[in-house]
């Protein structure tokens, strides 16, 4: 299996499991723990997972889902998933606000100050 294939596999596994041990990945993918450490490095750099003691944990939700414990990026209130408003930023980052009003104000911040 190529490193890129293993990374896809790891990404799939972490979405389902949310926590994985390095030793577990090494066993599942049939490579050494050293290799797993190398494979997960880009995933950590992309901010998909964080390193925990002896393993990795999922950071980001799959795009398209609003998690229950998200806060509005604009006013920091808890987001009601039914009213949540998602905006895609110019750098392809996805942010969630509690309502369309906050979403528009947040979007406006980017329009008036593209340097942010
Ligand atoms: Zn808000």
C-alpha cells in the first residue's frame, strides 16, 4: 500500500472511530509504528487530527455536518443546528454561525478586510 493510500485509510478510520492508537493503526495497515508516525504527520499539519498519548484524535467534523457543541464564530453563542448558517471562506475554510444574521456580518468582515 502506498503512503497516500494509507493516509486515505487512516482518514476514513478516524472519521468513524474518532480515536485511534498508533499501535492499532500499525496492526491494521500492516506497517511499522514508525511508518504510521510518518503517515499521520501531514494529517496533523492539515489540522484533521491531533496527536494524543500513543495515538490520534479527530479534530474536525466532516464538512457538511454541524456538530452540537459548535459556537457561533461571530457572537460565540451556542449554535442551534436547525438555524446554523455555514459560510465558506475564500481560503476554503468552513465556519458556522448561529444564524444568517451573524453569517452575513461575518462574511462582511471578509469583504471589507480581505487581509484577514
Ligand atoms: Zn451568532
